[in-house]
């Protein structure tokens, strides 16, 4: 297992962000003003499932990238 490759204290991996998530994706998809407004409305209504369905179903993104975009949207970075 990867966690057993190093002895305690030999290597410390710390995330670069305060929220504890590693950013492995680069860039955000281009969105029209209408799509951005729709996502903001879904976010205000806390319909996170609909946002994920939009990203995976309509946009065709994989689950990891969709979850990353949702997290960035919730934090106000998208």
C-alpha cells in the first residue's frame, strides 16, 4: 500500500489548500452567462444533485471532475 512506503516522519504530504483538497484538475470549462445563472440558481436552492447531473449528463464530464467543479462552485471559485 502507498501509505506503508514511508516510515513515520520520513515524508509529510500536506495539501496546498486550506480545505484539505488537492487540486489535480487544471482549468474550468467555458460557460455561457445562461449556464452560469442556472448553476447559481441551483446552488441557492441547494440542489447539488441537479448540478452534478448537469455536469455528468449534459456536459459529459467524469464523476471526479464533476465533483471538483461542484466543490469549486460551492466555494465561489467557479
